[in-house]
C-alpha cells in the first residue's frame, strides 16, 4: 500500500482532520502529514481563502485539508431507508445502517453502505461510537426501538445532527420516557422530530427527500457561516480508499488548488486519472475536466507534475454554461506501489 495515503485514509476513518502539505522543488517532491485529533472543531474554523497554495516561486507548496466525509447513521432499514440510502451516498455521506431484522439489514439490501449491522437495538453501543461530526437518523418501526436508539444517542458524544421520524405525539411519548430516566432535556430539545423539511411528503421516497433536504440545509448553512464554502474540505472517501490501496499501474492525481469566479468545484476537489481514460472522482465534469485529462495522461510515468489553468470564461459564453471563472489544477504523477 501507499504508506502516506494509507495513513491519511486511516486518520479519516478514525474521524480526525488530516492536513497534507506537498512541496515541489528542484530537489524533488516532499509530502508531510499532520493529523488533528478533533476534526469537528477544526471543521467549523474555516478560511475564506479560495486557494490551497501557500507559496509559489521558487517552490510550489500546496496544503490540502481533509475532513472525514460525514457519516450518516440510520437506525431502521425499512422502506424510507431503502430510498434514502442511495441518495445519501450520492451526496458523499458514509452510510451505516442498523436494524435487528435480517431482511432489513443486509449488504444485499444496502450494497452502498460502508457497514450494515443486524443486531438488537439494545446492543448498539457494542457496535458503534458516535463522532461529533455524525448525522443520525432514527426511523425504526416502533416506540420501543426509537427509545433504545435515542437513549444510545444521548449517552454518546452529541452528533452534528440527530433526527427521529414520527408524529409529534409519537415523539412526545419517546421523550417522556427518556426524561423519566434522567435524559438530557437540552439534548432532547435539539432533536429534529418530526424529521425533515415540511414539503408535504407522503411516500417513503418523498419522506427520504425531505430528510436529506433538512440535513443538507443545516450542513451547508453552517459551512457558509464559517467560510467553508470557499474550499472543499470533506474527503472523497472512495478516492481516498483507492489512493491508499496497492497500485499495479501508474496514474495521475488531479487537484484543484485555486479558483476564481464561478466554477463547478472549489479548491480541494480531487480525482485520479488513468492512461486508459478511466477516472475516479471528479473536479467538475466535462467543461473542467476534458481540458486537463490529456495533460494528466502525459504526466503518468514521468515522476513529474504541472499546474494547468482551466479558463471557463470563454467556454461559458460559447456553450451557455453557468460556470465562468477559472481553476488552477495541479497534476501529479503517482507511481505504482507494486511491481
């Protein structure tokens, strides 16, 4: 395995923010990792800069900041969750599903989940530990299981978001039971229940949309308030897994290091490109990627790097696109790890 990316990936899995500093000079390329223990506190101390470049001439120094992709933990694997799961993964959440019924908690039902647990709800603490950056959705089939799940949440570090499906009456019953057991009234007051934005949802897919809409609204509002909208700081965990694994062939790593104006992705967006035109991840699609993929293929196997500016202004006018700024993109050769 690639030792540096393996360490980076393992840090992300443990919930820690990790910074990767890369310095390119005439004497070669140097990469250094710095792991931060409390990812959640750092994740809200954003910067309003839209560049990862620390220093340019005579050396190019790029500092990338990675926070773990947010974990979405769903208790209950019923019809709402089956609709919610693929949408959540497409939004770059790391999905965990927990249910006590084999038919509703299996890898076959949720192949997109990072992990699926089929265990009694009373045993959740044996299998999961919450992070303050987590999102929790409780959508079980009854009061008893709701209460068990919510009790677990209250006993853990408070997640970034916690919501429970159910009517106001059902929610009141569960809260009353927990308050009788000395549950935290402040924490219970922050519980999102009834869960989801009020869009008049009726069917399970519509309810799933309303839940994710509320999650995205809260997530993006906080990021905007803290200035994180200028940078992409949440790691693409699928790409990180790939970079950490053994490689039998060379490839190019492409990173957006600076942007100006309207661009499809911001500084921090990252992807991998192969000589045979395969790619993992994205820096924004056709208008942003097509221009640099040829350059990426030419880098593979050279041990080198280059910075390419992608000017979207003219293309936006010609094609009627909404993007109209520019992106500076770093392209690096990533050699095989195996012979």
